């Protein structure tokens, strides 16, 4: 499977006056009636927690800035053939989950181009059952800033990102522990962490020297919510980065696991426990 993302994290700035909404059932019908391209002409709302959006064929969805509201779950069904999905200029309000439980072994490629994920901090019980509150990766400490500046030197932009990835890959060790159990400063001092901690350190190092201003950083969660059956790594714009792999510039540690969720930095994909 190939996953590429180019999302934009933004503040919500919309009004609800005189907006005509569709629902996900209607959107699925529009998808079924389309050939290889669909242009959205309105916003859509999930009417029930069971409503999902399903794609079983390759196509491009041009959102034209329209919004998919509430807890958007996209089902990827590749039982018939390989599938390529491009989502262009679509805004997701509250959350975005990618579910491939109905998919066969056929490959698929999902590209998010010029999309937005708007955080809604009033999360319902459906989400708060495993995300008790929005979690943030922040509070970049002086030690993280100092070490990052030494690593990066005079390098700028993607060359600086490459230096940070290479340094973490060569100087840290992986340990098996659950979730976000230590802050990035502790990971840096110990030079040891799990996939969550090492990815978080990578993001904070990039943030410490301003690299997050011009690039989109996301956590990618593959597998499921069960510890031992999940893995976390990063995307930077359209590039997948897994600092724990021998080759960090690869397709990430999928190991046959489907994408469960994509979370834009500085939001954390799981509650932090430190």
C-alpha cells in the first residue's frame, strides 16, 4: 500500500447560515453514480454514528472547499481491483478515519491534496471513549531547541528535516512500551523511546527550528487501538518517514496493517500519559 498526504491544519472559520447539507448516504450514492471524478457542490453531515463513506473504485473527489462534518470514516473496499483515491480540497470537521477492514489484499493509494482537518474541541462520547480529551504535543523545551540547532547547523528547509531524521535514526534505540509515556525531552536525554516517543521527538525537533511553518506534519496510526497491534510513524508533506526503520525514508512500518487514523501535528493520536 502507498499512502501520501498533503493536509493543511487550520482553524475553523465557517458560518452555518443558510447552509444546505447532504448526508453520507446521499454522498455514497453520488460516488456510485460517478465515473472517475466527483465534484462536491455542498457540505455533508453524518446523520448517525453508523454512517460511513465507501470507495470501491478509483476516482478523484474535488471538494471545492466543502465540508464533511462530524466523525468522517472512509471505508476502502478493494475486493475487486486496485484502487487509487485522490481527495482534493476537502475539509474534514472533527476527525478522519481510514478503515480498510472490508478490503482484500489488493493495493490502494490515497492522496490528500490541499485538504484541511478542523479540530472541534467539543468531542462527543463516541470519540472520548478512547480519546478522553484533545492531546497536544507542545512545550518545546530549551534542551530540544539547543540540540536541534546543533544538528541542523546552517541547513534550511528539507535539508534540515533530513538531518533531524538521520540523527534520530542513528542515535536512538527503540523500546516496547505503550503510548505517549514520556515527553520528547526525556526521549532525547535517554536516546530511547517507542514509536510514539521517537515520532514525537522528530516533530518537536522540526518545530523547534520553525520547519513546521512551511511543511505539513502528520502522525500515521496503522493497525488498530490495541497495544501490540498498532504502530505510529510520520508523514512530511507527501513523504512517509519512520525514524525507527533501517531506512527511515521508506513506506513506513505498515507490515500489512491498514491505516487507522491520520492526525495532524501538534495534535496527538493518543492521550499522553506524562
